[in-house]
C-alpha cells in the first residue's frame, strides 16, 4: 500500500511556484495531490486551484505567502492543517507567531 499525501500550497508566487515545479519535475507528487490556494497564480495542468484556503484536512500545508499576509489567512488555516504538517517559508516569522496564528483559528 502506498501513501498518497494531500498537499495544500498557500501562495504560488515565485517561491511557491518554484516548490511546486520542483515537486512535479522530481515526481515526488502527482498534480492531483496538490491544491493551490492563490486567486491569481497560473498553475500546471492537473493541479487544483482555489481562491481561498478550503475547508478540509490536508496532510501537508505549505505557507508560501508574504509574511504580512499571515493574519489574513490565519482564520482558515486551522481547518486545513489540523492533524497534518504545517510548513512555512515565511521569512522572519517566528514559530511562536505561526503557532499563535494557527491556534487563533481553532
């Protein structure tokens, strides 16, 4: 039996898109495993795209937004990342602030 993780990529600007392209090129994920929450990004074929963070649980949630956007996404972050791994590439944002943002949404 193979584990097929579900991944939510929040933000698909330069850094988010680089991550996504790398995952797909290396074939560590299939396009159908990834959902991108970004209203303006162009994503590869087969990758689901939504305007806002969807309700539902993801095995991995990757925050690839600008640090100043954290407070705006925090209310919907907990539902998506509950029970899964939350990975942040937000520059200069302490783990304590990420934990508080995720907890505030619960």
